[in-house]
C-alpha cells in the first residue's frame, strides 16, 4: 500500500552543487539543485504574454540524493477566507539566501515573458536551505554561510538537515548517511555551523511519519538519533528552534503521529520546539492547522511547543486524485511569515521551493520555469 509521504525534492549545498544532474541550463530548466528559497502572493502583478508549458517527462533517477517522496491525499479546495488570508505580507524577519536555482534562472533569462511573475512571486521570497548530501568535511562551513548571512541582516534562516540513513525508505529521495553513527557525527558538525543567532531547523522531513518501512529495532534506533540530534542542535545554539516531522493532514492520524513523535524526543524541550507539517505537499493551511493542533494535543509536553507549516504550494489544496508529482492546477500558498495570528502555529514557511520539480515536469529537484510560472500565475 502506498502511503502519503511528503513530496520532498532535491536540494543542495550552499557552496557547490549537490548532484550533477545537468551542467548546462536552458531557458526552462535550471541547473543542479543548490539552495531552496521561496515566492510571493495574490497581491502581486502582471501576467506576461503567453506561457510556454513543459510537457511532462518521466521521472529520472539520479545518482546522488535527489529527494522526491510520495503521495498526498485529497484536500478540499480553499475557502474564500483561506484565499484572503494568503495575501499576508512577507515577514521581514525571515532570511532569503542569495543563492538559489530560481535566482539563477531570473538572472539568466531577463527577456523571458514569465520573468516578471517568477521574479516577483517566487524569487523575491525567503525559503529554506536544504542540506541533503552527506559531506562531513564541508557541512559546518556550508551551514555557517547561511546562518551568518541571516545574522548579518538580522533575519532568521530556515535550514533543513536531510541525511538520515534509509531516507525515503529507498524511494525517489533515497540516500543519506551510511549509518546512524555517521549521521550522529554529521549532525555534530551541522550543529557547529548554527552560530548564535535565531535559526529555524526543520529536522529530517519524512523521518518519522514515513518510518514504518523500518523494523521495530531500526525505528527505535532512528528515533534515538533524532532525539539526540535535537539536543545537539539546541545545545550548540540555544536560539535554534528545532521542529520534528508530523507528516501532513492526509497521512497518519494525530494520535498515531504523536506517539511516533514522542518516541523521537519531540515532546521534550531539551530537543524540540514542536513539529512541522506539509513539507513539499499541497494540503490547505486550514487543514494543517487543525492537524498540527491535534498532534500537539496528543503529544503532550509543554504549551510552548508549536508548529510550522509548509505553505509553498498549497494555495489550491491537494489534488482530488491524490497525485503528488508536479500535479496540475496547484497554486502558491501563503507567504512565509512568523506572524501567523494562529495559536500554536509559529510560522508559515516555504520549505519546498516552488518550481523545483518532483520529477514529472523536469528532472527531480531542478527548477523548471514552466512549472514555477503555472504555480505563480
């Protein structure tokens, strides 16, 4: 039975590239994934003239970690209230890292008729920076480059460690560290780059919600490593806010998800500030708020635990047929902000960069302008 995993997609290093999918970029598809960032909303301008549409291509496999997990379940389309709330102003507190595939595309294609929409609605927005490759020797410096950049501007970076062994149960996003011992050492080096300023850590998408492919013993070992990871990250930087994987509203029931989270240390403030949901998925913000509050209630722990929601592509909700791979008819969601106005919802984030393909409208993890434009317009 296919389970609804987050559709995580390839991401990369801050300096250098994670995988060599394509050394040359065309006007439609940018080069290999580097950092992930995010778009803007309903109040923004101008539709260009005609928008070329890319024909879907089969999902290629890639030698290095190029995430693209699994499926989503249907969610009703957003209500008028949902649509109004999506026009919130971007929080000036979140950091937009100056290196991403969408910025490369914007710089390289100023005459493209889609340029204004992609630039204003996607490239202008802050988003997460993913670290999906197992590179112990460089990880500290690469994380530090992001966190110090945010600190210099007084803004909050969002970073995503994504190197757990047996990642994605061997699916599209397979990869990660060769063992949990190696992962623990990698996390130590990751933590050493966090600096001393505010930073949000989205810890290992799919690592908890999608853990049933593991044996009971392997799952317990993974959860012990995740609990340790949270402690290490928070000890390295007491201002770091660490969030654990709560899947999404179309996946595990809240009670079941809470029990898994508890085993991974997410109920303890020594390792956790709460949970994240909807990473690279499409479920509406309203559904995710309900789901996250139910998970937090079932999880227990202090009232200070909160949730962050990936709103990057959820403006039209999840497709009725449950399609997860670059589904048609999706829209950008609410702008990234730490001012949600919702109890226990700490932030709306763009964890997945809109326009990075899940593997159907482009190579997994590569920025595809036609897909980005479809989402943005």
